[in-house]
């Protein structure tokens, strides 16, 4: 052969002297449906041999069939299983390798020189290795390295029963797979495959640097460390945690996680300073009750107030889930009374046991506190308890086909402030609703009937209005005509209400009723054209819309108001029939709303790059129905103009704005302009300007940004939850400034530092609790990555205050044993 790269084949197939039987050969047409298998290459060769023996024509057809490309499919293999069962491990063979091997069959084997022992997830390397088969005992000396499911131990002497994983390791260093922790010890005693005790040990997650003088930023030294890989928990006794060479936390015993798996135990203590509470110390205890249930008990000592006992219980069942939060502070020195708060959220399904009925959905959201000052004194409680209106709501709902029904009880707790009292909303005890709705019925008609019965109750001395029972019916019928170029939807509805009061009205009546009809016509068109901008292919749409509504005037001045309020004036509400939200008042309308929207869409992906819109109402008659006697009715003529724009320049930039413009005064009535710049992970700036004439004017800015960028150090793209490299500072904060009051309303400002194996955070928070008072606190936290945290965590504050804030470290998935495979 002239080809220098030619090599003789390993084997050749001699020609058949006798053709094989026809029964052994498949006809050519059957070859095209053969599915690939692990023996695909062998099957191809066998078929070729079969074809050659059957004649040239048949062989040619077989070869043509085999040239058809069939995509290979990956199949799972037991060899890649993440865990190995005891039966598989016991049945697995032992592989030995080295420069010299000697011994007696079925007794002992001695391997010398680069000795390697392998058996089902365990690899042992050493200068010399002895293996006694009857006892499954291995002894390794000289540069010993053992890899057990990704955990690596290195030392001078190992004696181990391989199957039960019982034995000891002298003077080892070790590296754990799940949390990237490592250390050194005098000795490790392996109790079984999941439990070990490390004697005179060190432990850290700091990455080891070259050089004999290297010392980790933080290190745990302990008399012993017990490792439980079943629970992924380590327990150190006689321990001292040192940071930068300074002992900071001597503890008789401390438990720490070996992975992200939940575990019961005492959580890191929290130490903080607050302008109201003074110095405070919290020591939470986490109880991992079951895989679907857990609880956290949090006693907190406050220097200026006393002891607060907090608890949280979570549960997750197949058909229901929920969480309970509560706290109790006996003899609060701030108010001279016992203080408590409770929040309960539940949702789930209840099986009625009746096949025709099926399941009933039940939701509950209960919130109660001890007194009116709770919301200002416990600003870090559950978010629902820091408001002045606390709801307790229980709802049971059911649906089957076009029929649905619900029963609800809603009660309010109003936290009053003498300097700024508020009128409490009405309780609904109970509210019963039912609905029957059909779509595309009777040749495309949509229709529905809604019924509602509600008992409204409240303190009459505060509401100045009698309690009542309200019954209402709402009937609607519409016929949508939908097409690719537009739509037309005429709609008719009839709204009827009836009241039964518990006291006489000024006119001497104890009842009232109202019936209001409404006709509306909604229509729109969609035009498209291809265009381009800066060489980018786009599709531009032009979408005019016209919405007409006619609701005749019905005198409703004698009707009470239990749940009705004015709708906000925006692009959603401008195309609705009623100017009010609720059922007590139905606004009279004879108006036409005209709007125009244009969008720019990416021609390839269809993603929206920009949207611009304008809308305005033309009222033909003055509005006569108002919410109360002090509310000014809308006048005939043109309303304010709504202008809106939303631009997504690219994945980094986003702008959104809405302006309500009054053409008569040539002024903006209300404006909101917001933008976001986020070029990469851990870089985001949010800014918003909000203006409402004669009410408020505010600027809101929040951010998270690496300070190293100022020095030209742009970091590394490690992905979300991993930071941008060691030795980097991040500025975080939010400033909410009131221009008309010329003061900061709420403030969050802080710095985060990422050292790789530890994180430091210092955050200052100021929360406005009234027009004249505010609370301040400083949150300092140091997080030893993969071990524990000390201080007050600002994570919740940063997440709530900064849109798109990213934590520098997020728990990741469990590492595979194959990621550290020998």
C-alpha cells in the first residue's frame, strides 16, 4: 500500500462457500425499519455477511438500506447511577492494578508500585496495597489516596474493610465533594459507609493556595468532628472558629451542614442593634420534622423591651399546604403590656366523598395582632402584620363545568392611629356567590349569570352607615367576532342589587334596590408591516381601538357604599364599562374611548422591543352618579390623555412610562417614568420618577453594582448564585426621596464583600413609620460559606428593596460523584 497511514485490519471476513438459509436473511424492505441498538455496528456487519451470501443484488439492496441515517438514541445505564445499592456493591468485582502483583488465589493479594484498588464507587491508590479477600480487608501504605463517592482522603496509612467501610486512616487530609470543604486530622475512624469520626481536625471551605505558609481566612479546629452522610450533618466538639487568625467563636459543640440538605439543630445566632429594640440577640432552632413538614423556633432577647418568642411551622401535603407564623412577647417594656401576632396561610382541596360534587377548594389567610401599635413596633415581622389593615379571610369554592360557587368569611382588624385615623372596611360574614357561564354558545354567544349574597358588618360609630344584607344579580351576554385583522364585541349587561338594612334610613325605609342596564361595543383592528432599524428586521403593528359604553342614569344617591371605590385611570381601566370597582355604585356613562397602539416586534423571535400607546375618552354627557356627596362628577367633553411607552432596547435596558396629560391646563396630572439597566449578573440599576399633582412627587433609585468596576476589574462570569470572583466589593441600596417634602422617606444602603469562602455584609436601613417618626437599624453579617452565618441577615431587606437583586451565594444542586471521579 502506498498510503503511509494504512494499517492492516484486525480481522477479515472470509467469503461464504455456501449461502446461508433464506430464513436467516431479512428482505431489504425490513432493513429500513430497524431501530438502532447498542449492537448496531455488529448488526450491520452481520447483515452485510448475510447479504453477501444471498447474492449480489440482495447485497446491494442491504447496503443501500444500511446507508439510511437513523439518529442514535441515548439509553440510561446502571453504570451511571448516582447511588449504588448494597446488593450491587456486594456483587461488583474487585479490580487490582500495579507494577507487581503477588499473592494466593482467593486469599491475599499484594500490589506494589502505583497500586490501584477499585470496587463499586471506591478507589484506593497507594505505593503498596494488601488485600485479604476472606475478610474484605485492605491495607494501604505510602501516598495513600482513597476516593469514596467523590470524597477524597489522603494520608500515610489506611486499614479498611472495603464492603462495610470500617477502618481507620492515619494523618489524613480530606476534601468533601458536596460543600467543597477540606481539612487535616490526626486520624479518621470510619464507622460505616455513612458515618466517620475525625480526631483533632481542622475544617474550612477556603480554597487552598500554593505555598507552605498558606492559612485559610477562616478555620474550625475541633477535638473531634462526627460526620453523618445520611443526614449530611457534621458535629464538632471542643471547637473554636477562627477568622483571620483570631478566635471568634469558642463552642463546646456545634453542628453544621455538609450539603444543602435540611437538618434539625440550632441555627447561627443573630446579633443586631435597633433604635427601638436596642441590642438584640436571636438564637433560632430549626426542627426538620419530616420531608414535608418543618418548624423554626426563634427566641429573641431585646435589651430595651424584653424577650420575644417567635415560631414558624410549614407543611406541604399532596392536597394541601400552608404556613403558620406567631410570636409572643410577655411584658413588653416599650408599651407595658403583653404583645403577640399571628399569621396563617393555607390552601388545599377537600374531598366531599360525593362523586357528583367532587372536591372543594379551601383557602385561608388569617392575620391578627395584639394592639394598634404592633405595626410600628414590630417592623420586621411577617409582611402582612406590618400593615394597619389586617384581613382574616376564609373561602371555600367549588366548580363543575359551567357552574361555580363559593362561600367566604372576611373580617378586618383596623390598627388605628389617633393622629391619622382611618375608616375600617366592612366585614363580610358571610359572602355567598354562584356563577353560571357558557362560552361560544348559541352560535358564538358568550353569556353568564352571577349571584351574590353578602352580610356587611362594621362598627357603626366609625362608618356612620347601617349594616346590611346585600343581594345582587349580574347578567351578561356578548357576541365576539374575532379575526386576524381585528375584533368586534357587542355586550349587554344588567346589574340588579337589593339591600336589607338593620336600621332605618333617613327616609324611613329599611330597604333599597337598584337596576342598571349597560350596553358596550368594543372593537379594534391590527395592521402589520415589515420594517428594519439599524439593520435589524422588525414587524411594526398599528392597532386602533374604539370602545363605546352607554349606561343610563339611575338615581343611586340613597344607596350605601360598602365595597365600591373609584378605578385608577390607566390603560386597563379606560376600556371598562364602570368607572367604579365594586357593586354598590354603577356609574352612568355615555362615552367613547379611542386608543392607538403601535408595537415593534423582532421579526425572528416575535419578542416585543417597544410599545407606544395613546388613549382618551370623549364623554357625551355629564356623569351624575358619584361615590359620595364630596366627589366631583366627571364633566362632558374630553378626558385627560393617557400616553404610554415601553421600550426594551436589548436584554440590558428596559424603559417604561405612563403620563396622564390634561390638555385644558396644559399640565401633567400624573406621571410615572421608570427604567432598568442590567448588563449582567450582579449589575442592576433601577430608577423611577412618580408624580401626582398636589399630592406627591418622589424619586426612587435602587441598585446592586460591583465597586471593583471603578478600578477596571470587571470580574468573572461565574453565573447566578456564584458571585463574580474573590476579593470583590458590591454596593447595594435604595433611596426613596420625596421632592415635595424634601426628605428621604425610606433608605437602604450597604456594602457586600465576597472573599470566596466568606461573605461580609453591612447594611443600614431606615423605615418611615409615620410622618414624624422612623426606625433605624444596622445589619452586619459575616457568612462562612458552607458552614454558618453570624450577625443580622439583610437578605430579606435587600430582596424586597432592590428589584432583581441577586444573592452572592445560592444553594446549588447536589454534586455528582462522577464530577470527582478517579
